[in-house]
C-alpha cells in the first residue's frame, strides 16, 4: 500500500475500495503485484514507469478511467504537464490518432482539475502544420513533410 499511496495517492485507495464488494482479490493483486512487486523494482524510476504506463494505456484504448488515475500519478512522481502531453503525442505514431486523442482528452480533464491548463503556442499555419493543407502554398501531395529537405 505504501507504493500505491506514493505513486497514485488517494485515487489508488479509491480504486481498491471500489473493488471491495465485487472483487477484493483484484484489489489485493493491484496492491501486492502491480505496486508491491513491479512498481517497487529499482531498475526504472517512478517517472519512467509512468511514461511507460501512459503509453501502454493509450495504446490499449478504452482505458480512460485508468489513464485518469495514471496521469494524476505521473504528475505526482514529477512529470510535467508538457512531458505528459509530449508522451501522448509520441504515442500517436505507434498506436494511432484516435487513441492519442482520447488520451489527450483525459489529460485535458486532469490538467483542468489541477489548474494546469494555460494558453499554449498557436498552431503553425491555417491547417495546424499539415502538409498540403495551406502551410506550403501549393500543397505537397504527400511528397515530404515540413522541415525536411
């Protein structure tokens, strides 16, 4: 429970408590195995474990409640909102835009709860920097990306 409290805080206890009437064994395994055995290993820092967790939950899709818990946990273990957003953006390359969009929507909710949403940099061009959509004049018809020679 100590590692669960350290990483997830009150949200972790709420998850365990929510399982008490239906599957206390699942709650036990979350505490004993996931946080007692795995999160306690010294080979990765907690912030690195959270980056991996965010990537995995994003890739799986349909894990928005767990993403909420782990985005909060990522903030608790020292990741910045900017690093979390960058990790979710990076995940789009490997698991697709819809999953990255869903994860980013969860991040927006969590950041709003923490007062972390601010005015960010404006997109680069009328179509947000998408090749062939107004940022290069004539469009490139799929022949490269902005910034490539």
